[in-house]
């Protein structure tokens, strides 16, 4: 697949953040995406991410290692701020790349791999409902 410089972020349904990768990102595009996600983590609010990799190509080895490094560097913030992540993957090769990253650094929050947006949004909606219930119940104590 061709490389694209930018991922697309949509936070219009916050605390649901949707991130689309239109293909395989360049190294610079990956860094920009990681910086953007870091910015959301530093907002101080909990959120859920739908990561759409349905159009992504093979993730280069160096980018997989960069993701592992980023996960290590942000482990505490991820644990505190992420409600969960639904990753949309339609390619077995991309699934293998993602599995390699998650094997090296398991995520410290709920996650699911889905084959389509409908399944990802259904899972996300359930997690957001659970989060709202827990937040409401905690405030009531």
C-alpha cells in the first residue's frame, strides 16, 4: 500500500476518539500520530479510542518497535486515561503486526480487535456505558 503522511483524528464524539490510518504511515506520519495521541492523554480526561487499520498495509518493523517504545513511555498515562481501544483490522498481515506489538507490550486497559466499524462502535458504546455507570456510582459514595 502507498504511504500517507497523515492519520485522521475525529474527537467530535468525545470521549470517543476515532483514528483512521489511510494506509501505511511514513515514519514522520507515525510520529505525528503518536504526538497527537499523547496530547489527548495529557488532557486529563478518560477516553476510548477506535483505531481503524482496515486500510493499513504492513507495519514496518521499525515502526512496530517505535510503538513498543511509545507504549513503554506512556504506560502510566494509558492506564489512567484509556477506557479501552477497539482496533479495526481486516487484513491477516496487519493482525499479525498488531499482535506482535501487543505480545511485546500488552495493553494495560481493555481492548478488542474487530473486523468492522459496527462491531468496534458497539463494543465502544458498551465500554462507555460501563465507564459512565462506574463514574456515577463512585461520585455517589
